[in-house]
C-alpha cells in the first residue's frame, strides 16, 4: 500500500487531535511540545487513550486474551483524555528509562568483571579459544553466514577494538600489540557483546557466575542477560517503555530459589512488561552494590505515576503487582 498521508504542521496536528476528542488545553504549549518532541513520538503515549471496540480495560485477564487481540483501536479518544495527560506520561516514561539505564550501567560493568575474571583465569586471550566455550557456540554453523556464533562474536569484538579511541586501548595496542588481554578487551564490550559471550560459555562457568546472583542455573541467567540487553536497547534508543510488550522474555528460576519470582510465575501479562525487568535489575544490584539507593528511587518514581484512572490506566500497564512492592 502506498503511503498517502499528507504532511501537517503543528497547528494542523493540534486541530486534528482536537477534532478526534483530545482535550488540548493551552494550545500554544501543546504546539511547543509537538515542535520539541514530535507528533509521532507523543502518539505512542496517547495511543492508550484512544477508544477501542468492545470492553476497555488496562490489561486483559487470561479469559479475555483472545478478545483483546481482536479489538480494533479507533481514531477517537476516550472521554476526558487530554494532551497534558500524554505529556505527563511521556515525562514519567523518560525518567523511568533514566533509572533503568543507571542500573543497567552498573550491571554491565560488573558482568564484564565477572566474565573476564572467570575466563582470564584460564588464559589471557580466553575469548579466542574455542575449547573454552560451549560446542554449540563454537561448532554450530549458521547456514546463512557459514560461520559459528563464536566467529561472529570475534568479528564484532574486533570491530569494537578497532574503532575504539580510548587511551587505554591505544596504549596497549602500541606497547603490546593485539590481541588485548580479556581484562582489557572487556572494557570495549557493549551489553550485547558481553551477554552473547556469556551465553557461549561452558555451563560450569555460567553456573559459577550465576550463583553469585542467587541463581543456580547459568542458562537461565544467560536468558536474564539477553532480556536486560533488550531492556537496555529500548532505553538507549529513547523508546516508549512503561507499557511496552517485552519481546525478549527471560525464563524464571524455581520459586523456591528466589522468593519474589512467585509474583510472576504463571502470569503472562506480568512477564511481558518492564516491571519484572526492573525487579530483576534490582535483584542483581543487591549483589553488585547492596547499599545502593536505586530501589528507593524507583519506588518514589513509581509513586509519581500520573493520575490516569479516568482513562483506565495505572501501573498495572507496566506489570506492577497489586499489593506487593518489589522496591521496599
């Protein structure tokens, strides 16, 4: 289908929103917001304000899952929905992403240390040695690329080292040449590079690191890191977070292993929203920095969620659990 929607300036955009039932309030401020943030970005927040065919609810119970899939989102807005509500939700979401990035930075750095310390004990250049990794990581060939995951990882790692302008990289390349020792090389890894290498490690090494964080199964912990990498990418690209459907959902350890897991086992909606990822990040920070006030800052921010009850929206949209607060 050819794209045929015409260009509209901010005044025309406001007129269109108003014609569809969105309360604008201060028109000049609304136009200024559109000029600064953009119509398309803000539309991701007022999307939840639009009317739908059938019964409207914040999130569907299991019995209504099929009905939810078949509902149609209309152009018109629910009664009482305002432009100001969308901006409030946008600002809340922005701070939510900043809090997530604060935790994810600490997790990424700590995991670099964990991985480089564990593998560096075997060899300074352990990341190059296939025998130190799981066979599926090093031997299984991708039919599209003709290479293993390990080969692909080494290629990506080489690009990160090559384009790095960090003084420590330049110094080590000049004085010692390549390759870099793993405890140096790990400092150029991004979250995805780090998590993929962990996923390729031998099970005994995965388990050893995972146990540090209270998880006995390193493969489950590898899934956590993949999910947190997805989490990080959403935040780093300034995407809507609060009610996003989490594509990379982690497997959960047994309820007996981590008590808070019980609030998510068997709950499809909660597992598919970002609140669980915040709880996971807080769990890991409990090991990385037990005295961190991050959880308190998250709790205070969640308490500031805009009052959108007139639109049927609440923290339930991000998978928060009624009657239980993970950030006490």
